[in-house]
C-alpha cells in the first residue's frame, strides 16, 4: 500500500518550498454502522406518501412493502417506488385512501443502506389535506403586539397572530400578501390547520417567540405603529382575507395602552370586526400568542348599529360614522335621503366598514341644519340600523379674528377651591356664526377633528389626563397634545 502527497503549484516564487502539513493520520476507514432514518414524510395525495431519508438506500429493501405499515386500518402499501436519481426517496402507494385532516402513524423498519445497516423501526406522523382558498375572515388577525415595551411577561418583540376560524379547512400562506399601511410583504409557506394559529414576526425574533407556537418570520418586518395602524391580508389572487385598522383606543384600558400588552380579538368568528370586538389582553403575561385569547367570547352579536358621528372631509362629501362595521352590501344598497334639495350622487364605504362617504350635490351651506334619513343598513351579523334613522348635520366655517375668544384660564388649580384640581381654558364664540375649530392651532396644538362651537357657546379645553376630573362638565373637550402643564403658572402667550 502506497501513500503520499503531490503538489501542483504555479511558477510564482512565493509558494516554492513553503508548504506545511501537520497531524496526519493514516488508518483504515471506519465501517458504516449507522442505519438510515426518515427525515421527512409528505402526502402528495390521499393514496401517496413520499419519504425522504438521511442517506442513500439499498433499493431492494427500500421497495419491500412489508417494511412500511400505516395504522388506522390502512396497513402495508401496495407498492414502494425507489427514486434511483436521489437514492434517498421512496414513494408509497396506498390501497386505502387517507381521511383528510386525520393524523396517522407510519412505521418504517427493515430498510437498509448500501452497507447493510437495517432500520430497527421508526414511527413517522403523516397527514393528508387539500389546501383551500379562504373566504373573507376565514383567516383573521387575532392578536397584535404593537407596543412591546415596557415588557410585562412576553418576549419584548412585535408580533401578529393569525387564526384559522374554520373547523375543516387547511390554508397555506405561501404567496399571500401582508399589508401594513403602504408596505407589502409576501409570506412564505406556513400551513394553517383548522382552528389553529400562526405567529408572524421579524425573522430575528423567531427563536424568542417559537415556544408559543408555529412561527413564520419575515426578513423585512414593517414596524407596527403604537398609536394606530392599518393591516390587511390578501390571498394569492389578491382577494381580501381580513383587514384591521386599530388605534390605541382599542385597548380600552389606559393602564395597558402604554405598552407590554397585546390587543386581542374577542370573537374571531364574527363576519367583521372593529373596536367593539377588540381590547387589551387580560392574561397575566400580557398576551396569549398561539393560544385562545384571554377575552375570547363567541356569544352572538345581537346589538344593532348606531350612528356615532358625522364628518365633512371635503366640501362635497359627508362621512357617516357607525358604532361597528356595517355590511358592505347594505352600505352600498342602503337608502340615504337629505332634506332641502341635497342629492346623494355616490356612496363609498370606508375600508374598515365603520363609515360611509356620501358625495353630495349641491354642497351644504354652513350654519344651516340639515337632516339625513338612513334606511336599509345592517351590521355584519344582520342586526338592522332602525329604518328611518335621522341624522342632523350642521357644518361650520373657519373663524375670523375675534370670532372666538379665550374667555377663562385656570393655570394654577391648587390649592383646590371648588373646581377640579386640573388645568383648563375656556373658549367663547363671540360671533353669530357656527364655527368649526378643525384645523385651528392653539399655541402649537392642533384641532385635528371637527368640533363645532355655536354662537354664544362656551367650550372648555382640557388635557386627556383630566377627563375624569371634568366628567360632570358637558362642554369639556380634550385637545389632543395639550399636556397637564400646558398652562404655566407664571404666564405664557396663547394664540388661537
């Protein structure tokens, strides 16, 4: 037996006589004494199972049908076909079809590798199912960790939980589109079994959340905005599967909206969802990823929707707000009738179905009270908005100089005399016009939403921290951004 090295090198001077070898062992090659094992088992149909092994196999034993047996009355396959190209795959053909959605145990034994090592016996779990295309809300956003800090108990990572609401359908998320605001991401493969969960998160966070269930990581993770965000899930055909547009008001608990707690859906089985179907988790750890939500309640919705507000986003558009999502079909087909010669020319449901935009002609005049009558609307559960519901609509105009005056200031509320121990300031409409404060600026703080103030009316401005202090004051209005120290004791300039 001869042993040696041969070195082929270039003509460059550097490598000449500059080769080193160390720790060389010359010994017989150890024999292969490890039997093969099954790495993966998949079902390509109800009568076909494909096994992948960890090493090349002996063809004769790989094709011996008695080496394979499926429980549940299936028994041995009728054939076992060895893949002569990969040398590691065997396709089993079954005489009795597998029942869809049922787990079976496949026992593999006696299969050998080329060295004659035989498998002692290995049990492999198999299941057959057909992948379905989901209808709307057969897959739902079920839990959101938008603000993970301060940490309560769960890992401090953002995540989204998806839930399969069906009892008998299987979905593969491969190729689905996850939409976060204007960002879109294509999902990888993850099978959602009936009534099961998949957690979406950043790829680097998979290990942190994996103990809670099946996880699908995204290399590029669009951050969830703490205060509000809009999320959607589209199937491979681009059809909408679910949509949610949350705000931090959905927590319905100021002690939890600051972070560390998830938003949980109350009833994932309802046809559509909104703020009335979500709130903060009640689980001690801050959330329940991969498990039934702590606030789960599938009691049927029997409450009818109501109109909660009116907005005027454009001069020729009136937006009607509802207490819950309305059936899209009824929003489009519903009857909307204005008095005083106002015609509705177009009806456009908002994406979350909690509002509808009505294009009108002619435009509403400021300071005139109009009545809109609505009929034929129902929520997703079929509860009817009372036919003939009347909505009074009044629009205002932007104030001119001295139309609105600052009439009272409480800058230093302590010691308490009689009023609540909290800052406030008062506005007075000194004009004969209906004024809309939306778009006005009060020393850097914006009126972002419509707020009418009638001629001769007073309006008390308070911070969000003072709501409970002024609960008995009907004209109190929270100016977002106004802090509890907005009015300094020593004085400051205020400009409206």
